């Protein structure tokens, strides 16, 4: 899945493929470590367009991932549908002084700029990175998931444990009274 930039004609290139996550080393490793599972193959559409010495790569990846609920750890299926745009450049431009609305400096990466290594674009690399970026940070089996009891580990969706439910509020009350010496 390495694409030589010399094979990209002026009118650009469109690619479409369906491949199992196991064909992508980073995703395969996530599965081997049992951090998540990709029960369906990745459906990928890509478009590569040359533009004055640069190459614009845009695409869409659809699949789903089974990952533990961040509260109760139950395996949870999350649909992934991500679109992206990257620009491969020979040289990263000086972007000092470029700031976003919050006055933060924007990095080349945030602008979607990627330094072209040699004459090849590694599409496998692109796809797996985009999948990782699209993975949910805090997947939930249901928005109302009550999670596990932090004391006894009981799944509070299924049972009420015997731990005092006021534990949390007591802790907060104690925190409120904390005085921090400077
Ligand atoms: Zn849950
Ligand atoms: Zn408990």
C-alpha cells in the first residue's frame, strides 16, 4: 500500500478497498493486546490529488470497534466513520506566528501537513493513524451507564452493592474543607 508519487497523474487517483484491521500493524497490535477488537473490515475510500508539488490526500474510513465501556468495562461496539484531509509536502513551511482563535500556535500536524518521506506515501500508515485518532476516548455502553462501584467493583447497572452511596459526596465535602498552604 505504498504509493509512489511518480504514479500519481495530474488528474489524481481514487482508491477504494476493504481490508481487515489485522493487515494494519498498529491495529493488529491493539487487537493482540486485547485493548479492542475490530469485528468488521475497514472500508476505505481515498483520493490523492497533486497540487503544485504537494499531494492532497483525503479519505473516509468506516468500520466499527469493540472496546470496553470506560465506566463498566462491558464490551461496547462503537461505529467509526471518519473523514480526513492531509497534505504531503516536501518541506514543512515556516508557520511561526500562525495562531488559532485561542492564540495558541498551530503546529504543522494540526494543519494536516505531513512531510513526504522520499517519493512514497504509505497509505497503510495513513489509514491506521486515522483509525487510532478516531477511536473514542470514553466509550460508553449507554449514556446512562452507572459504572462499577469504586470500592467493591460491583457492576452498578446490575446490582446495588452494600457500599455506602454517600462515599463520594463525603469525599467532596472533605475536599472542600481542605486548605492549601502556599
Ligand atoms: Zn458501561
Ligand atoms: Zn460497592
